[in-house]
C-alpha cells in the first residue's frame, strides 16, 4: 500500500478492509492488529465475523517493542558468576 492510500485509510471515519486487488479466493487467514483500544476491539470483532464466515483462521497481533539488549548480563550473586560479557 502506498503513502497516499495509507493516508486515505487513516483519515476515513469508517471501517476499512484492506485486500489485494488480485485476490479472489476465500480467506484462509485473517489478521487483526490490536492495541487494546476500543477501536482495535471493534476491528477484532469484525475480523472474527469475517474469519467465521470464510472458515478462516483468526489471529490477533499485538506488537511489543523490544528493549535494547544489555552489553553485560549479571546473574544472581549466589551463583558466584557475577557479571559476564555477552
């Protein structure tokens, strides 16, 4: 999806389903992105309806940013190992 299409989708005041224009078969997989907001709950509900109607698998995806990997890892003092470089 291009920049213009993405901007249009984000600005409309209605639900949007994005599908490749060349796709004609029944859905086998439906994915809903969630962030635990009321909007994403509604998206998940609609995705569930579509998945059920198509006999498709439904996945809810929530992305969690990863933390930076520490340069040193410390193990508990009782192991006697102290800090080790990774």
